[in-house]
């Protein structure tokens, strides 16, 4: 049978305390271990188990039993995680607190042992220490720490690992998990445990990666929850800060990758303070890895966030930050010093992957470059805020061109920068940039230069000076990277700057001032420069090319203006359609999200309700078991107590087996039976004693009857004597009291008159004083009433005056508003009248323009009819000018009409028609000295010569189509009707009859002019 304390936890705790008091800690721990790991412990209440766990944890820490701690914590987590997380937190905090306390005590003890082990303070070395130093490199304190402190440190580290493993991937214990994580980071920082820090980072990384594996379990961590992601981000930033403080840059970089993964997963934007911390740590990481390009990019992003979150930066702080940003960009080496050889596909792919990875961590969309960072810094006007020496350094490196004095000018600046601890780390990379600029500028000026001369120019102070071997190695690296094209001649100790005329363009970062174009650049751009020159010459020789281009531009502009309104309407419709679709999609998404949220909430509520019912049933079952167990214990206690009472009262000894097998009712019946028997026996004894007492009392009374009569007579005599004496004494006392009162009355009667007179005087005096006070009060009340009335009247008059002034102001304001409104109405009427007049004038002008247009169209129709008639009979001689009525209303130009009239007057033969005016003799329209040709042939030759013969009327029909009246006057050079859009003309050549005047007959175009060019 199990011991009784194993069944009852309170007894187990008391037993453990007794064992601890007697020095048996191991036995006490084993006792509590059996209770904690027993199956019955799950049915115990937490208020009973929590003290047991606290004592259990305390004993495990004292005895350094890490395995027992792990078993007990896992068991207690299964018991308490559904009901009370605070209880688990209390147990874990107790474990960590006791462990850290033991470590602190061990360190104090180790320090004390180290001090006590020094016997002679003047002796630096003892024989024992010398002998130990020959076989071991450890000092005395190291050995002491290893013997005393290290076990407790190991136990504390195991405690942290155990707790983190117990709390992982549990949403109910998530806050506690992150709190313990922060304590673990603090442990690594306090005791400088770099190895444990690496393991801790791996543990946390594995926990985060395994979350998806346990996502199907109940109470798993939801990575999409913003609060959860924020807690993980805070933990990773703490990890990043700890890694930077411990100078574990590899772990810091892994932490940065973890943070970037969480930032990309999170739907909530990160806080600017966190991002500033993120980029600040990246600057340190890239500086340690000597990646100056991304170091400068990180400084640039960090300065942006720092100015964003800290609006109260002083001028000195802004100047320092701007100086570091610009100096970090200037310190980016132009020639990289990596040991990989460029040109290999694997190396290039690896480099590109690395750049992509780092750019992603930096939040950049493209790879940063030295030129881009400098331009971005200049766009932010950083030069106005940096220190003067850094501004001068920028001008020397990036603006000025002085190869012979660049080092001499920069050396004082480098000396000043080396004195600043924040900027001294940029001095060495800056010297590489200076040397690169020196060689680049020398290559633009010299073809061959002595190596000694280069060494003299590249003279830097110690320890940054360069010897010939270093410069040669630097030049070879630059040539290998493609930044330099230099050949070293060791026989003459000289450098030769080569120029390959047919060298391809270099895809490098060799920026800087270019004094002149290289021969390779001139050769490479020769054709493009020749093309530009030929284009300029062609425009100068033939101006029509430029005019045609300008006209094409104007036509394109006109088409754009014509279609811009329609395109604008289409764009607005498309925008409205897109917005409507977006609204529909957003509404649908919102509805789906709401429905999903409702379903999720319903499922969560259902799950919570099922969990609640399960917990209630479990609690009810445990409560029933506990009540039953308590009832059984109470019954056993009652049975034992009843058995003891029976034994004490009746002397009946019961065996333990009978007590265990008998219930309370049986024992109570036995007790009642025994008590009834005893009561009956006692009643019989009392009856016998009562009879004996009755006989004795009767005998006593018979004997005392004569004695009572004698006593009565003696009592009567004594009472009468006492009454007479008391009456006599009372009469004497009354007589003496009356005599004394009469004497006092006689003395007071003599002063009664004086008393009454004094009383009357006092009453009169008090009455006069009261009357005077009453009159003064009445006068004061009357005066205050008059003052109040006067004040009220004055306030009333002031109020009435104020009302009258306000009324006058209101009337004046209304009058001004009325006048202003009337003035505005008059102005509006005048404006409407003016607009109406302008509109009428505009309509009149439009009517005039339409009339002119109608007349012009009529004249064109007449010309077309006349041309059609002549084309129908091309061999007939031109008709004489006739009046307008006889020609059917055809149009005759004024100049032609004058010549016709002159010919008629002189009797001419009519050859000087309006088509032959101004021509020499014999050069009529048909041509006297030429072969007769049809007008269609001439027109065919004028329109290309190799096309099919087409009639002019057909061409004109196509050109002046039936919709001409609707499209308005669209021919070149003619006015267009206001508000009518321009008709898009075909791109073919357009011809129109030219009105001849005297002196224009020498043209060889046959009387036709081209339109549209």
C-alpha cells in the first residue's frame, strides 16, 4: 500500500519540509517527484500543486537536477496551461531567479577563494603557481571559476533551454516565451557567452521554422497575427543588438535576415525607430565585413530614418551625420580588392546573387553604386551641412583635376580625419580611392611616366604610405578589373598608359573628371558624330526638310488636339469603369473577408465553447473526485474519531481492521447502543439515590417543627425593638434640618430688594444695547438696498444703451450689405449685358464668315464646272470673256476680265485668256510651238507620269467629297469655321488652280499650285 502522504499532497509537502529540515534534501526531492509525476496530480487543484512545485523547483536548483526540472515542468505545464498561465509563469520565474541567484553566489564565492588563496601579497608568483603554469596556461582565477562558477552557469543555461523548449509553439504561453527569450539574451550578454548565444539563436530559428509544422495543432501560433509578428520582431531586434554587442557579426547578419523575413511577412508597417536600429546595425556589420558600398547605403537609409524620428537634431548632430554619409560614399573603393578573378561565369553569378541578396535586405530595388549614392547625397543638399574638410575632400576627388598635387592637398585632410574616432575607419579605403584617382588622371595627361615619379606623387604619411610593390600590385588588380589600362616596364622602371583604338566600352565604375575624350572613345563615336554633322548639313542645304518636319509636327498636334477630348472622355469612362470594378471587387472582397471572419469567429466560438464545456466537464469530474475523496477522508476521520470516543467512553477496544471495514453509521449505531445502556444504568442508580434522599429529608423535617415555633417568637421581639429605635432617630434628624433651613431663609430675605433692583438695571441696560444694534442693522439694510437699486438702475441704463448701439450698428450693417448687394446686382447685370453684346457680335462675325465661305465655295464650284467643260473639249479654243449672265454664273477673275475687255477692244483673237496671261507670245495654254497634248496627259505627268490616266474631275470629286459642306473649309491656307474640327486630309499631293496675274505667267507648273506643303 502506498504511503499516506503520496495520496494527500499536503502531507507530502509537510513531509518534504521535515526531510529538508533534517538535511535529507535528496529524499525530499524524490518524495515530491513522485507526487508531481503521479497520475493523481492532474486531478489536484492548482492552489495545492503550486506550493509543491515551488518547493520541488527549489530542491532541484539546490541539488542541480536539470533532468528532474525538465520532467516536472512538462508535467506541470500539462496540468496548468488550460486553467492558469500565471501559475506557470510564477514557477518559471522562480526557477530562473533561483538559478541566477546561485550563479551570483558562486561568482562571489570564487572571488573570495581567489583572494584568500593569496598568502603573500608582495610575492607575485608562488612555487605552486609556477609549477601549474608550466603544465597549464590557465591562471588561478580561471581554475577557480571552472570549478565553482562553471557548473552553475551550465545549470542556468540548461534551465533556459528547458524553459524555451517547454514554451515553444504554444499561443497561450507566447508572451512568457518571449520574456524568457529576452532573459536568455541578457544571460549571454552578462556572462559573455558567445557559444551559448549562437546555440540560442539556432534554437530560436528552429522554433520559428517549426511553427508551420505544428500549425494544425490546437493553440498553435498564428504567424499572420500582427501582434504575434510584432513580438517576434522585438525578439529578433533584441537578438541583433546582443549580437552586435558581443561582436558576433555572422550571427548579427543571420539576425538581419530573420528580421527581413518577418518584415516581408508582416502586414503592419514597421516602426521607424525599429528600422533606424535595423540600419544602424547593418552599418556596423558591413563595416566589419569591409563592404563599403552597402555600408554607405545603410548609412544613407539610417540617416533618413533618424531625421524622420528625431526632429530636434542639433546642428552638430546633423553635421556629423551628413559628414559620415558623404565620407562613407567617398570611401567606396573604385577598384575592388576581392581575390576572385572577374570574367568567370560562376563568380559573376555568385557576385550578382550576393548583390541581389544584400539589396533585398537593404530594401533597395536595384544594386547601389558609388555614383548613385553620391548623387543621392548631393540631391539632399548634404554638402551644405558637412564639415569643411570633407567638403574640400569631395571637391578634390570628384570635381577638380590636379594629378600632380592631389596627394599633397589631401594629406592634411586625412590627418584631421584620422584624429576623429568615428571617421578614422574610412582613412585606409580613402587612400585607395585617392591612388585610383591619381592613376586615372595621370592616364589622361601622360603616355609614359616613371615609377619613381608616381611614388613621389603617391606619398602618404605613415602608416598609409605605398611602396613600389604595393602600387604594382594595385595597378595589376585594376588592370584585371578593367578599371586601368597600364603596362609596367621593369627595365626602364616606368608606367605606360596604353590606348587601344578599338577597345570596347568598359562597364566599370571609373567615374571622375574627364579632361578629354580618349582615342578609343573618339574612334568608337566617330560614326555617330559624322551622322550628327551630316544631319546638320542636310538641314542647312534643304530648309524644306525642317519645314516638313515642323508641318508634320503641327499636323500631329492638330490631330492630337482633335482627339484629345474624345480620348479624355474615353479615359474618364475607363477610369470610372475601373473605379466601379474596384469598388465591386473591394465590396466582394470585404464581403468575403467579413464572411470568412464570421465563419472564423463562429468556428472559434464553437471551438471555445467546446473547449469551455470540456474544461467544465473536466473540472466537474475533478471536483467530484475531489469531493468524493474528501468525503472518504472525512468518513475515515470520523470513523477513527468515533472509535476513539467509544474506546474513551466505554472502554471498548476496536481493532484497526474493524475500523477500516466499518462505516460511520455502524460505528454510530454501536456508539448509540453503548450510550443507551449506560444511560439506563445511570437512571436506575439515580432512582435508588432519590428514594434514599426522600426518607432522610422527611426525618429532618419532623425533628425541626418544634424548633421553628421558638425561632418565630424570638424574631418578632427583635423586629419590634429595631423599629422603635429607627423611628426615634428619624424624628430627631428632621427637626434639626427644619431649624437650619429657617435660619437660611431669614438671611436671604434681607438682600431680596437689592437683588431685584440690580436685576432691573441689568435688564434695562441690555435692552438699550439691543435696541441700538437693531436700529444700526435697519439703517445698514436700508443703505445697502438703496445702493443695490442704484446699481441695478445703472446696469439697466448701460444695457439699454448697449442695445441701442447694437441696433444702430445692425441697421448700418444691413444698409451697407443692401448697398453692396445692389452694386453686385448692377455689376452682374452689366456683365450679362456685356456678354450678350459679345455673343451677338460673335454671331454676326460667324454669319459674315459663313457668308464669305459660301461665296468662296460657290466660286470654287464655278471654277470646277468650267474646268470640267474644258476637259470635255480640250482642243476647242478658249472662249471669249462674256458677261456673267451668259456664262451661266461662272466666276471670271478681275485681272482676266480686264484683259478680255482690252482684247475685245483691240480686236484680238482671244488667245490671251486668263490661262495665258503673262506668258510670252506663242506660249498659250495649248502651246502653239508644242505638240498638242491632252490636259489629262499633262496632269498625269505632273502627278508622277507612270500612273493610270485619271480625270481631273474624278480627282477633284475624291478630294472635294460630298461631305465637304459638313466638314467646312479645310483646304490649306483658307480660314476654318469657328468650332468646326479640322478634317484629316490624305497625305497625297493636292493641286488647285492658281489665279494668274500679270507677271506670273513665267511659271512652269501649267497654272496649278500645290496645296498641303
